[in-house]
């Protein structure tokens, strides 16, 4: 009898080991699928574009060159764009996160009057908007054109983020904590600042990452509302450099070998620009990763 139990336990442990190995292999495959495109762009940015098109850079650079990065960083607009993007991203992230959290918290409380109607109103805005022209007119009439506020205020509150944060507050902050705060004489603001916020680091990290990535990668809003090139963010500055490079290639199309050389430089600049624009977010993400995973999972449990 004892031998049968040991045999059954070993069979169970063996099957668990097989499942773990299979899951590990699946994770490795998905990791490669996700990371390889980024690795490929990095390799392509330091390789001869013609070797890239010929498929010679599958794993390693071919015709190693840093010309693309040299040409990108030679532009004064890059330093200005980096500084502007950092300012816009930091300011926008702080304001957006604060607005989202302060909006989501009241909506998570059962005693809020008209809670369902307010949520319906918010959700409608996810699917319907005034459109680009009415939004532009509002921004123009309020004097926000060519200012940092035109990039932050119109989209400062993401309804999706509000829903995720509200769900976190509902599922992760025990009702007993609110009751204890009421007994101790805490008002809503004191409860929010002293109890809710300290327990909400994971979801705040999620909101920070969402806002940070959105503001850093946003170039279209700047294209619409910014006319001063000295206020261009990095993404828009890189776009302008790439457009100028492509225009130069087209202008040299009539010269013998001129178009080929200009097109080679354009491709180098394109790949280098991708890396330059992505590196800051890749550096920032690990610092909030441990909170991000927990907050996103908890905040997405209920709808």
C-alpha cells in the first residue's frame, strides 16, 4: 500500500515537472518573439542597409557603422527634443496620474450619488468624441496653442485608466478600512491621503507607466498644436530629420549613385531614430515593473 502511494506521488511530481518544462519553453518562445524585433532594429541601426535588405543581419550586424547615430545626434534639434520630451512626459505623467486617481477613487465608493450615471457618461466618451476640428478649435480658443498644456490637458484623463484604477480601489481596499477611518473621525480627503494612497502603490505605478509611455511616444498631438520648432518633442524632431533626409535622397535621384547613397543614409537614420526614441522607456520600465505587474492584474480582475 505504501509503495503504491509513493509510486502515485512520483507520477504526479513527474507530470508536474513536464508541465513546468513545457510552460518554460512556451515562455521562452514568446520572449524571443517579443524581444527579437527590438534586437533586429538595434542590429539594423549599426549595419549596412543593403545587407539588412539582403537578409545578412538575422542575428549579427553586417558592415558595422555608427553613421546613423552620428547623423541623428549631430542635429541640434535632438538635444532640444530630448529636453522637451522629458519635460512634457514628467509634467504630463504627474498631472494625468493625479487626475485619474482622484477621478477613480470617488467612483469606487458605494455612497457616491449617481455613480452609475457618471460611469456611463465616461464610457460614452471612449467611443464618441467631438473630432479633431472641434478639439482644435477648443484648444485654440482657450489660448493653449503652442504651449505644453495643449499636449497634456485635452487627453489628461484616460477613461480606460480610470476604470482600471476604480476596479483596483474596489477590490483591493477593504471596506473595513473605510469604516475604521470613519470611526476615527477621518474625512474623505484624509482617508484618501492617509489610507488609500499608501495602499495603492501598485496601481499608481500602472498609471504612471501608461501615462509615461503615451506622452513619450505622442508626436501627432505636437504636430497639430505646436508651430515653434524649439518646442518640438523628440519624436517630432526625429520625424522632421527623417523627412529632410528622404527629401535629400529624392533631390539627388538624378545624380549617378547619388540616390543610392542618400537612401542608404536615410535608412540608417530611420533605424537609429527608432532606437533613440525607445531607449528612455526601456530604461525607466524596470524601476516600476514589480508594482506594474501586481497593479495591472488586480486592477483588471473585475470590469
